[in-house]
């Protein structure tokens, strides 16, 4: 039998079972990094410096797309607290048996 696995808790989700795909699109905010009064020489130096970096690293610094499979329980917890800032305040394991829900 085929199944997916929740990326958060590891529970097996059988084929056709309820699951959620969370897509995260991370984009760098340029925040006007290049000043309007930059000289051509300064711009050339900046471009030369960039050429020394690995292109894949530069791309991941500017844009990254991630996708995660979540079970129903983890989706509900993630939407309430995506950065896990309330982990000590939420009773997230109450009633959790590790079984598919």
C-alpha cells in the first residue's frame, strides 16, 4: 500500500487519506539595497563581488519554494502557531496516540 508521511509528526497517511500540502514561498525583500546615488564604479565592484558566489546559493538567498505534507492534526496546529512560539502554552500532545486521525 502506498502512503505519504506527515513531514511534521511522521504519521503514515494511506493513499487517498486526508492530507494537506503546505507551500511556502520565500522571497528576499530588496528594501532598496542599491542606493540611487551609486557610482558606476561602485556598481561594477558590487557585480564583480556577486560573480564570486555560487549561483545556487545566490538563488536560494533570493527565492525559495518549499512544500510539506501535513496530517489533519498537524495542519490544525501549524495554522494556529506556524512558528511554534506557543509550544509551552499549547497542550499539543493531549490525546495523541500516534495513530492516523
